[in-house]
C-alpha cells in the first residue's frame, strides 16, 4: 500500500489533501500517525506518532 507520493492509496489521499477532507494536509510522518474520523465520515483530528493513543488529548477527542 502506498502511503505517500505517486500511486498513493485512496484512503491516505483523502486523509492528506485538504481539498478532499476539508482541512488536513499532514501526511503520516512515521508509523503510528493517528487520524480520527467521526461517525459521519468527517476527519476530525490528526495526531503525530509521538502522541500516545492513551494520551488525554486523544481520549478527549474520541469521547467528544
């Protein structure tokens, strides 16, 4: 699966192009980059790999 560049997977294309998702252009900087998509299919958050999945900011975003 191509994450960046030519032949990029359609999911990652949507996640990383603001003209498609509404605001985000941040490609995954490394393994464990986190993108949160709500029940309506709207991209709501991006978290860098340095942010733990259990971080208070991530949990707040999930529970809001």
